C-alpha cells in the first residue's frame, strides 16, 4: 500500500483547502470547534450544507447522476480529513449519508425524484426510527406494528433514541408487518412524514443536559404503501445495506485534532505538583498512548480505502474501525476532562454550540463563563461520548461480528 498522496491528490487537497478557507466563516468554525457531540448545532450544520450544495459537494459519495462527485476514494478521504481539520461543522448523517444511499439502491424512480433533490437542499430532513425500548442492539426484535389497510400501512408503536426528531420532517423506520418466520423476516422499511396525524415526540434529556434524542410515539399513523422502500416484509435487507454507510467515515483526523487540542490545553493547566499537567508522567503517557492509537487508526482507515479502491470488500473492517474509533474517542474525552481542570466541573453549556436545546438551564444575561470555551466543552463531550460504544451497533455486537467473520468462532 502506498502512503504518499499522488500529485493529483495533493492538487485536490489544495483545492479543498482553498474552498474551506474562503467559505468557512468564523461562526461556522466556532460551531464545529465547540460542538459537544457528533451532532453539531443544527442551524450551523444546515447553513454549511447549503454552502456545500452550491459548490456541488454536499453529497460527494452519491452517484454523479443524483448530485454526487466523481471522486476517488482517496479524494473522499482527503475531503473528510481537511474538513475536520478546518473545523467545519458536520452534516447530519441521517439523510445524505444514510437513507439516501438506501433510496438510491432500493427506491422507485418516483421516490428518487422526490426525496434525493430535497435531501440535498435540506427541504427534506430525516431522522432514524430504528431502536425501540425493547429492541436496541437486537434490532430484529422490534415490535412497532404496521398493518395493511387498503393502500396504507397503519403504524402503532414507538421508537427511542431518535436523534433530531424535533428538527426532522421525515423519519425512516423499520416496522413489523409480519410475525411469521425468523424475526429478521416480516420487517418493512418505511418512510414516514413526521407531520402525519398520530405522531407525538417526547424529548429525552441526556446526561449532558441536551435534548437531542427523543422518543417518538405512533398511534394509528396512516402511511401510503408507496412510502415503502424495497419490498414489504423485506426491510431487513435494506437495513443491512444502510448500516454499512452508518459505520463508515474518517474518524482519525477528528481524534488527532482532539489529541492535539488536549496537549495544548494540558500545557496550560497546573498538574498535581503545580507544574504544567503535560509534564505529569501519568497524564503524558496516557496522552501519548492515545495519540499513537490515532495514528494506528488512520493507517487502518487508509488500508480500508486502499482495499475498496482495488474493488475489494473490506469485510469486517467496518466493525473493527467502529470499535477502535469510539473507544479511543472515549479515552480522549476522559483525558480532555482532566486537562480542562477544576473549571470543567462548572456546568456552562452556553459557552458551547450543543446539538440541541439545553433543558432547565438559564444562561447568565451577560453570557459570562468561567475559564475558556474549551473547558466548558470538555464535560459535555465526555457525557455525550459515553454512548459512542453503544450507538450504530454496540461494540459487543461488533466484537461478535469480528469473532465470526475474522476468527471463524
């Protein structure tokens, strides 16, 4: 595998850097820098999507005929890496990076014509309806019912941990249309308009205080059968296809930037002996180990890109990268909390750019906060990152996949 970028790749990198320098306003960079989780401030994210769409770069992984870019896998990685390092706010993955690929692969011509252009512009904003109170990692145990009634499916049940349900106007759901056969059978992939009668959203307050996750209740919600993606009772096939896209992405640049930021902050924060925390052996060794692991993660991401560029299936690499990235992110947020020092104990989300409303918190009228913005961000990132090893398929499930696919156990 060749680790050096080609001359064409370097030219593309410079083009991306020039675009980011020109288009990323200080406000957008602040939203990216002070994001408290993988979900940035919603308005900033949508503003950045509009800018990218105007350039034709909002959905580079889509086929060109639907608005994507004819980029190589290396170019996709370069774009993701440079955007992260420049502090660009992330785009919501639910539409552009997830359900859109399922629509392209399994949608009818009418579904593609309606949804894809509107996802690009942000007119259609999706959330994900997968998990249920009794069906998380064991997703096939879902029970939300969809009963056929003429040209409609009548849906009753609930979904939980639904990110940005209050911002979304559409939700893609897995629903139970049959109970015969294995539990993976009889599941249908359904696109539901969130303005449909019978839908109720109840925000969930996370440990960070943010209201980003929600529980969504469906009470006899009528959905046209024309909103089925794929075939009735064969939604598990669509869901498995979509999960490949959910677990993809370039995490190493983000984690490398976090490690660098922690080191700079620790150089200013007094350690146990009064000297800079970065000089404390116990802390500096942990940070050095984490930084080494970010380099290892980047090499593994390069290897995956290289395999895919040669037309090979990366196999269980997605599960391996998901485990490494989320657990390394948790290690780094723990170090960040230490580096932020005593001021990180103060709850001051008004100094950050959270991904949703903050429950039961009234910021100071003058906007005052103790310490730096970075010290305010650190605890919120720590709390949010506890879920990293659970979402997108818990790491225990990912280890089972690796044991079966890679070790033959």
